[in-house]
């Protein structure tokens, strides 16, 4: 009872308590604001304790406030990751597999139908006979377009992933001529590497598999296009030539048959066929 009375006496007589944090935790330890303390009657005095944290969120603007990070907000790796994950087409790689595949399929089909097919159709002499080769060329053009799009996605995610996993951050204060290097604190490095390992690396693995599949598909289309033989030229007969046929290869005999006056009466060579 004596200990309880001795401990309670200073509280009722001295009023509000002022607690100072330890110096080593001054940036994140909660402080007390006695000016806004609510009062409580009873016990012979007015006393109250109000605990208010004066430190902001430890992940505001991408880094903890105690680090005094000099890197501009838009150049901090965690903010670059958030910007990349919310922008197109980079956000497709982080989405579910169905959305990711459908977007790439839409790009390839659109490019094949609107660009590859017209170019291949008007780029051959007789598209009716080479319809299969035209279709393969159009599909190859679509695969090539998707490959370029996926390669751009991979480069963006690889850049952000390297900055998250790196122990240093290269940044520019005002322009390209004043580049600086900031060494991450252990807290920021642990946070960035956790984000890079569990959020960026799975996306990069998915994009790598996509690039491998596209490369194999493009190689198969090229082999099929090269090895596919064109239909044999058929002997065409024109009604205005008197039933004479054109084999498709120039020869003196065929020239004499159409223009006999051009040879000045020379005897035609015997037909050995």
C-alpha cells in the first residue's frame, strides 16, 4: 500500500506527463503533445496521456523518411515499378494469363489481317495459286509484330527489376549532366529486393517463355514458307495465237512463231521436243 500511494502521489500533483523518446529512435518513436490532452476529473487533479505519432508513413514517396533519400520521387525504383505496373502494354504481363494471351492474340491477328495479308496478296504475281504462301506470310507478319511488342514489355520490366535488385540507384537531379549514385539503406534495399523477387521476376519469366514460343513459331513459319513449292506453271493456250502454246520460257522457236518477220526469213530450228 505504501508503494502504491507513493507512486500515485506524483501523478496527481504534477499534472500531465512529458515523455521524451530515446535519441536513437527519434525519427519513428511516438511523441506526446500535452497541449491537446483531454482532461479527466478525479483523483485530485487533471492528468492525461495522449500519444501521437509524429512520423509519416514509412513508405511514403517510395522510401522511409529516416533515410533522407536524395533521389527524386519519379526516379525511385519503387515508384517506377508502380508506374510501369499501371501503364500499357506493360500491365498486360502482370495480369492473369487469359488477359495477357488475349491481348497478344488481338495484336497478332490485327496486324496479320490489316497489314500482312494485303502486302503478301499484292506482292505476288498470282495470289490465287499462291494463297497458302500468302496466308503463311501474313501469319508470320503477325507473329513478328507480337514479338516486337513482347520484347518492348520485357525491356521495361527488366529495367525496373534491375533497379529494384541493385544496391545502388543512379539518378539525375536536373539533367543528364549531373548524374549521381545513391547507396540504398538496408531497409530500402530489403524492401526493393522483396518487391523485385516476388513481383517482377515472375513477370519476367512469363515474358521470356512468350519470347521463346514466338521465336519457335516464327522459325516454323519461315521454314514452311521456304519449302512450300509453288504450283507448276501450266501450258497456257491463247486463242489469238492459233492454238500455239507458251511454255513459259523464252526460245527462238517461240519468238519465230509470234514474230516471223523479225528473223528476216531465216529457217526455224527444228523442234526436237
